[in-house]
C-alpha cells in the first residue's frame, strides 16, 4: 500500500508543477560588447512560476482527485 501512496504523491506533485505557467524573459546582448548572460538555475525557474485563477482551480482539482484516490487506497478499495 505504501508504494501506491508514494506513487500518488509523486504523480500529484508532477502534475501540479506541469500546469503552472512559467514566465519567460527574452535576453538581448551584443556579443562583442558584453559577456553572455549566466545560465538559469532550477531555483530561478521556480521563481518565474506564477499562479493564475485557472491554474489555482486546476491545482485544487488535482489535489482533490489525489486525495480521493489516496482515501480509497487507504481504505483498501483499490
């Protein structure tokens, strides 16, 4: 049973991160005048995520469905 719950948590977290839109920033630089911009990190990407009302509703639906499935797994109906 524990492996089903771990799989459910991993799937839920992945779905939540997939539905969150990420802001992108266009970077323009002149190669002969200035150094290229630094590479972004995973933390920068997380900082560029933003939540819209539709995204929040979708996240709540994902968490609600995952809670229902988790409840069914714990009650041994699945």
